[in-house]
């Protein structure tokens, strides 16, 4: 009976310490993210990627419209 009580107490303490550790790390991660930093702006690379994406979409649309399966 004493062994069961000691095991129960040990497991309870370990669970409480684990939960405390988890929440402590979560709070620390929220503190490191400062909300005062402005959101990232579009860089030249992102704009170039967007333009390239539009060119690829236009090329695929031209191919689709010129394919025989696109004719009704």
C-alpha cells in the first residue's frame, strides 16, 4: 500500500513538472515573438516569383486553348 502511494505521488509530481515545463516553454516562445515588428514586405525576389508565376499561368492557358480537347 505504501508503494502504491509513493508511486502515485511520484507520477503526480512528474506530470505536474512536465506540464509546468511545457507551459513555461510556450510562454517563452510567445515572449520572443514581439508583436511590434512590422510584417515582412514583398522583396524583389517575391515580386519576380509572382511575375514568373503569372507568365507560367498564361503559357498554360494558351496551351490549353490551342489543344484539340479544348474545342467543343
